C-alpha cells in the first residue's frame, strides 16, 4: 500500500513515535525496536474470512464490499508468531502491528492472565503468563494517530487502576462513584451540572473546555476559555485545586499539540499518593502488571554502612500500611546472612515518604564471621505484607543496594588508661592485737601454724599476713 496508495513508511512512523513518546514522557519512556517482521498478508478475521489482495483493494475503493465483522483473529496472530512465548521469556515488552483500515485491529488491546479479563479490550485463553500489550497502528495516517492510540490505552488502564471512570465520554457521569484523582484529571466543563470539581485536563477526544456530549466527538480546536486545574497536576500528588482560564491556544489547537499538552501533565513522580496509587502514572500505561505489583510492594533504601561498628542501616516501609514495621532480610550473593525489623525512628524525609509513620529505620549488625577485614557486598530486601498484614512473596530489593562493608573485630586497640595507684591502708590493729599475735605464734592452735624453727626472734611475713590481713 506504500507503493499503490502512497501510504507512509512504517519504519519512519515508528521512529517519530518513539521520539515523541520519549519527549512527552519527560524521557521516562524510551522504546526500542528489537525485531521486525514483514508479512505479505492481511490477517484472517475471527470468523475465518481472509482478504485477498484484490478483495481488500475492492474494499478500500468501495467500503460497502468490506467484510463484517471486521475484527482480526488475534488468537491466530498470537500463536503464529509465538507472541506469548516471546513475552513469557522476557524477549519483548509489547507488540506493534501495522495495518490499515479494515485490517481488523483494535487501537490497543491485551493478552494475558485471566485475572485481567475485565479490561476493556482483552484476549483470554492465550498462553501468555504476563500481560502483553498489542498496539494496532495504521500506516495510512501520520504518527500523531499513534499517540492518539496510546492516549486511549492510557484512559483504559488508568480507569482500571482506579476502579472506574466517572467522567468519561458520555454525560451524565457515572453515579454512586467517588471522585478519584483520575476523575479530577479528566473532568470537563460539560460536567459542571453534575459535580463541584473544576475541569481538569480532559480526555483523548475532548479537552477540558469541550461542551460536547458525543462519545465519538473530537474537539481540539475549542476557543472558549474555561477555568481548569490541569497545571495543578504538575504538583502531584500535592494538589491545591488552583485553576486558570485556558482555551485551545494552550496546545496550538491541533491534535499533536493537544497530546503533548495532555500527556505533559500526566503525573510522573516517585513514591505513592495518599490514595495508595503510584505518583508515576506512566508505569500503569507501559507495564500495568509491574505497576500494580509495585502498589503492594514495600519501598526503602539501604544507606552507606557504619563500618566503625559493623552495622548496615537504612529504612523500609509499605506506603499503604506504613505503621506496620517490616522485616528486612540481608544476603551476600545468594547466601542469607540475617534479618532485622525496621522499627526505629525516622528522619522527616522518610516519615513523609512513609505517609506519616515515624519508625521505619533499621540497623543490622554484621555477623561475626563476616567481620574479617574483607569486603562483603550485602543486599537488603524488604518483606512485603498483604492487606491483612501477613507477609507475602513481594520482597523487593531496596534502593541503594548492594552496599560494600569491610570491618573487623581485630581492630588495633587504643592506649589503655593509666591506673591510679591504690593507697596503702592505714593499720587498724592495736598493741593488744600484736600481743595476741605473738601469743598465738608461741602457742599455735593447729600444726599448720607451727613455725619451722620454733624460735620467736623473728616473725614470718606470711604468718603476720595470715593473722592481720583480710
């Protein structure tokens, strides 16, 4: 179709898309193409129908001849190209499929474990043991439509992360659902009669100032000025509700300009918000499975060791349950060397990160057998806990790992302190005591008291000590 209809070169579009995502994510996301397969075919439909070259060209020139239902057989694609195997083995993170109108691709979809089967777009029953994102890109159009597809993926995953989407495309909004931070980000002027929230940034099709109620409408050129809190998300999670009046001139009134503006306000910070969600929403977008695992994972840091007392130190906490102290395990390589509890007082920065808990630091004394004057690389792992506070299998390595410690129990001792002389005690005996002493000497009570020569002209020092000393 590049030669016949003048469609775009997919390789060029890929590079434009990669560069764009890297820029709008603040250099967080840097895609790399590790493999490309050119397939001279149009995917078979889920019902078994298969276009030929001629029948597809007829469809392209006369849409009434196009096959319906249109959806491609993703199961066949996944199997034929071993996509789940590649994902399970860690060879790929996601798949981009190139096609055109009536190839039957979804803008974005997933294959993977059954627990995610309530995703808006999902394929159950594959051999994928990990979530596999599959993007359906159209090389008939320009790369800004690829960004458009990613924006829809963002909507789907963030709605799933927050358990719903109150202010989506239709009006009125979903009822009996609390306002989440995702709702605050996407609420629009059209919802003014249904909420006290100030409009946020909007959604893929409809910016904050759009009054459209149409689910499929696209409104990037609305010139009406409307107060919005989109820039407040640059302070995330410390939202202030500060608002300013903006119209489409904020993004140049174009599709790519809007997505640069919209994605530029997606939170991308470290740590957790008070609602328990990650402050970096991009993690949900690019690897939802890893992000949700991180929601339940403890966080922490291993500081530089205190070699003077052979101690490893740092902090660890579960931001969702920060007041329950965590156990921290220590390893040299794969060898377990001990454990301690992170329950000593924090500095203010750790307390803030741990959502108000004041006791999350640890101090671990290096085992004696490792205090041998040699260097040891020690890795610390925080032991995660589930919602009930029971330890689970989510035990991440702490930031700052590993730490090298070299200490010894044979350190050169300092000079010993000079002892003060003990004064000679003053005698406490009397003349009468001396008289009794001599009498006892002359008339001993036991044979052991006899002096060797039986003379009294001299007293044995030992004898005197025996009678007078303590």
